[in-house]
C-alpha cells in the first residue's frame, strides 16, 4: 500500500516528540535527535546559500587542484571520512564522476591512515574532499595534518559543521592548498548520531559538483526541501508503526547512490539501538549471494528503489523473490512516483514526493530520513535515550583519540 500523511491515524509521531515539554525531552534523551531530523528540509536551503556565497572561491580552489582539465589530466579525487562521513562520500561519488569526468573514489579515512602509500603514486595529483561533522575525528585530523605537511601534490577541501574544529583550523594554515567549507552551526548535530549533518554535508558536496550551474541547482534544492517536508511525516508514521513489531534485524538495500543510503540507514539503527538490532546493507543483486539467508521472520526489510529503469528492474525482481519465499517480517519500499509497480510487493510503499524520473544522484538526502527515523523510534522502543544511546560508553559523539604509528 502507498502511504500519505495521516494514513495510520497516529498523527505525526515525530511532531509529537517535538511537542513534549522540555523537561520530558531532556529526561528521555530527546532534546536534540528528533529536532535534528525534523529540521533537515529547511536547513538544505541554508546550506545552498552558504555554498552560493562562496561559489567563486570554491571554483578557484577546484581549478588550482586541477578539476576541469579533462579526464586525462584531472587529479584523482578521494572522498574521505569515517562512519557516516564515509557514507557521505559514497553517496556523492557517482555524481562527481558524472559531473567532473574523472576518477572519484570514496576512501575511508580509517583505511587511508593505515594504507596511505597504497593510495598515492609519485607524480600524480590528488584532491581530497574530507567530510567531518566536528572536524575533530582523530583519523581525519591525523590524515589531514600528515598530508598537508608531507604531500604538496594533494589539494584539500574540508566540508565540516564546526568552524572551531581542528580540521578547519589546519586548512587556514595552508590556504594555497586547502579550503574549509564550514556549514551553519545548526547542522552541527548535538545528538550522538549524525542526521542533519549527514544530509547537509552531502548537499554541500552536491553544490560543489554543480558550481558551474549553481543557480539552476538551487531550483532542485527547493524541490528537495518541499519533498522532504512532505516525506518526513509519512516516514515518521511508518517508522513508528514498524518499530512496534520489535524486529531484531534490519536489512537495507539500494543501488548506485542509494547503496550509500542503505549503508547509512543500517548504521543509524545500530548506533541508536546500541546494537540491540543488528543490521545489514547490500545491493539488491548482492543480497542474493548469501546474505539473503539472514532475512527471516524477525527482519525489517527496506528497499530504496531507483528511478532508473535498469536498476529498478533488478530491485523489483528481488522483492518478487522475497515475496514468493515469504521472507522478512515487514517490507518497506521508498520510491519516486506513486510506486504503483511495487505497492503489491511490500507492506509499506513510501513515495518521497518527487516525479518518477527524479535522478538518484540527488535523492540520498530524502531517502536517508526513513533510516534516521527507524533508528530514533527503535532507540525509544529499546528503552534508550536517542541523544546518548550508548549506556556503556562503547561509542561517543566524537571518536576517542587514537595512538598514531609512523
């Protein structure tokens, strides 16, 4: 079935959390995370304006790095981050490859730190675009410091939400080779889990990809904000309803840029449930090679369906197989258009509010909100405080410092 706002008769459960008295929200660990999820559609326009205000400066920095020379002379681009920041890069990479016609690879900072030499060849030029909410990630800081000091062939753009973060400060010391694009402080999430920081750093990356036609892209950002405002209450109702089932597993599938959405949603549910719900992220074809065995009667299956017909064909075939084999406790699909071709294969069909041909490259900021909401309501069902969901201190808002080895 396709869902619209109010179909459950529950009202908007996200709004209900926002309307709680402040003392209740503080005591239940709901002071930040619900608001940071809710604010996203409105903040995307603000991030666009930040990028537009620095359009010329950013364009000059990319030209110095070699972007725009053509595929044979362009630098290799690494999109660098850890955890959610890594998934930001994964969601952006396909768009940058298309726009810049050069090699663009999402490479985790956790990998670059241990295998630095494996990813850099003498005589080659590189552009690193690093993502960091706080600018204090120990791997990100160590990598940036090392590269700026030792590797003049690497240019840097750091997209962060914290003007005072170490990574932004390092860029200021090397203005010829490094730029920091600092977003508005409202998207520097105070909750443990990255939500609005993810979507806004990703949108900033999309703005960087569209620097040559940024005014036109601004119209698309307006569409995203409108769709997001409509999709949020629909996704919140579905997430609140589904999490009452108490499923112990979550499986997220997507293709192309939406594979990164699947990764990020899987991480959100694990983080916010303190691992009480285990998760898996895969492509639709990849799921069939072994991991499908984990999709059982305790599994929530979420499929992010492509608007590209070839990808969508494989995705629908997977859902038909799952339906035929009666796998998963509950199945949800997120889609452009009305979802008529999938509504009979899932329990919840959630249109994001865009036309059926809306490009996958720009959808991740919309689709990811379902995973964020599933994480939020799962956290509450587990008796945790979503703002600080790790009662034993296993994880923290900023990863603890690490020992560095030369």
